[in-house]
């Protein structure tokens, strides 16, 4: 993601994933800091899906991959 011409990454993270504690406080802090550092890269878009959106479409809750071009890759896994 830090090469001269990196692929574009667009990810949607459910709010509960950001709040779920798994590991020590230091582990969680490190993971969130890494996510923020990655989100700051010019080729990366990170969005959060809030709890209050209600039920989501089944496609949003199941793993899927979309390859649109040589430079754009969309992949999701729960």
C-alpha cells in the first residue's frame, strides 16, 4: 500500500468490530493505531457502518470479492 502505484483499497468496517475487545488494551490500541495509519494512505478509503443503520443486505454480511480492474480490488470477509 506504500509503493509508487499502490492498488486502491476501500473497506467498510462495522461499528461493532471497532468496539469489540479481543486481547489486551495494548493489543487493541495497536490494532486501532494500525488501522488509522492505513486509513491515512492516499489509496485507502475506510468507512464505518454504524449500528443504527438497522438490518443490512445479506451481501453485506457475507464474504465476497470484486475485482474491477488491474488497480482496484474490493474484498470483504467477516
